[in-house]
C-alpha cells in the first residue's frame, strides 16, 4: 500500500504527466465509474445494508440511482464544460480577444460521511474527474462495509494512479490533513469541519464544507385534497433518508397552533402506512449515536412532549418514528441538529411568524415550505437565508443536476453537483490575447494633463472623447 506520502507522490506524478487534462481520459474514467456503480450494484446494496440496514429500494433511490443520473449528466455535458469560453473585451483594447479557460486544480482530498457512504463518496469524484483532477478519498470509518467496498472496487475500475482510497479512523484523517492539497471537500459535522478548515489554513488550501444543520419545514394550512400528498412528502422527508440521519432531511416542523392537531393526525396515519413495517426504515448507525438520540428524550420536559412513538430497540439499533409537540426551545433537541427519527413540531400563532423563527437561528442547509400562499413563498425566499428552498416537496432539490448543492453560514460553504461540481474542482484561468498594432503612447509616462484626460476617457469608455484627445481637440 505504501505510506501516505508515497501514495500522494504517485498521485502528484499522475497529475504532472498531463494525462488527466485530456477529454479522452476524463470520459474513460466517468465511463468506468458508471460501470462500477452498475456492475457492483449488489455489492453496494449489501454494504449499505450491513452498515445502516438500508432497504435495496432506498439504497438505489438515494445512492445508486442518483450516481447513475449524475454520471450520465456529466458524460453528456463534458465537452461543453471543458471548452474555453469567449468573453467580451472593451473596444479600447482593440485588437484583442479574451477567453476563460477551465483548468484542473490538481490533487484533491475528499472526506465522505457515513449516512450515504457510497453516494457521498462517489458524487464528488464525478466532478473532480470531469475537471481533470486526481483524487484521494477518505471514507468514513463509521460505515466500514461501505469503506471496504470502495477500497476494493475502485482500483478494479478506475485509474489506480489517479484515485486512491485511504481507510482508517481519525489518525489517518489527521495524517492526510498534514499534507498539501489543491482542494479539500468535507462532508460531516461542524465539529470536524472546524478541524479540517484549521488544517487547510496551514497550506492556504481552499475548502468545501458540507455540514447540514437544522432544516425546518414550514407547513401552512393547505386544501384538504392536498393534505394527504403533503403528509407523505413530509414523512418521507423526515424518516425516508437514512431514518432521519441526513443533513438535508427535515429537522423540525413549524405550523400554526390551530392546525397542529390535524397535522399530527395526518403524520401518524402516514407513518403507519409507509413505515409500519420497520424493514422499510434504516437503523441508527451505531450504539453511540443511538444513545445520543435516546438521551435527547431523557429530559422530562422533552419526553412529556412526545405525542407519537418514542420506543427504542437497543438490540437492533432501531428507533420508532417519534413526533414531539412543542418541546422546550432551549432543550438540546431544539438547539442541536437531531440527525435521527425524532421530529419536533413547534406551534406558532400565525404562519408568518415562521420567518422570524428561522431567521433567528443558524442558517440551514434547506428550508421546506408547504403552502399555496404566494406572498408567504416570496417572503421565505426574500427574508431568509439557506442553502436551498423547496416548495411543496422535500429532498428533490438534491437530485437536480442544474441546481447547486451546498450550505451557507453554519450549514457549510461551497457547492457542487452537475456543472457546479466541475466548477468547484476547476480554476477558471483568464487568457488575454493582443496584437502589436495600435499601441497608444498616451498610456505611458512621462505624464501630463493630456495623458490624464486620455486615461479618464479610457476608463469611462468614452471613445468620442478619446478621439478628440488624440486629435488635440479636447482641452
């Protein structure tokens, strides 16, 4: 295997060879990645089931299917993404032309998380390879079967000199962070994100942090014919993605007090319909996280707010979908990201108060709004800040290649997916071309008032004034 330094040296040599800069190499690696995902589907399903108890259908929806879609989008767009883009130049610089040329950053480091351990490991590689980089991947040790799958499968399909998988725990991560990288993408908790950012600062390495936060769902009163659909989308947006262990999933709901009982009844019925069979729910990743979630309900004032669920199966690391009504706002369940199958519902006098409620808290990765009120929708977009806003659905923005995925403020910074991934791992180099004709002596010293007038007209793009100055007709 070699030391971290030796393996990093191999990657640097692969990048210096220049092979990653050509479209043929990039396309071949994307095709190989697509083959990996398709041909190793059963291995992926098996690893995700061992790590998180994910059903095959959930694993395909949230990881395999998303990857197939993303790779195909990159393959169809690669030539266009790589092409230099001509830009306008002012007439005063004639004769000249200018382009923006995307070039790869070099050697990039990716830290993936345990909740979508295949998808969040391979999705950034799509962008990194499309942009012509070489990649070091550090999968999460909390999903060991998925990490071992990646370490075994990736060298069989991809260029082994251009992508290397580093297995291990925090000590391996620390070793990697001691090295110099051209970019780092980290998906995980704010606590570890701060460590990554501090280490990157030592080498002035640019960083993308995907951190998450408390994503609210604002539920307005909607028509009775739409309530059933809304309930399904809310339940799926909370418990569907890895049993609530998802940075982009619903963390809590805001609703008018008069509508709360109706909403709770709808959610109860829908939870029973969709997740009455616990095999349709993923399990908690490990005992430590299970105990953390269990601890959130130990506060008597919090446990008293439980209106549905609340049962814990420690042997199988399963937690029943749990709904809480108005837990104390200063309790841990309302101040920290839940990251599990516990759903607080907070009641408000009027739904418009939700704007201030969200704005008074750290900026979330996503805001979900269920409403037909166009005025409320406009206010949410204009008066709140978040990574994304989705109306009348949940989670789907994550799968749209033409939308950027990323946070703001405490939920992270930087963005990727689709062309945004290509841009994230590229440097846009400015290229200017000029001829030796029409060199104006008025741009050079020694200075005088005529030359100052010339410069004023240049920066105002006053071409008539320039003509007058050069003809000696402008005082």
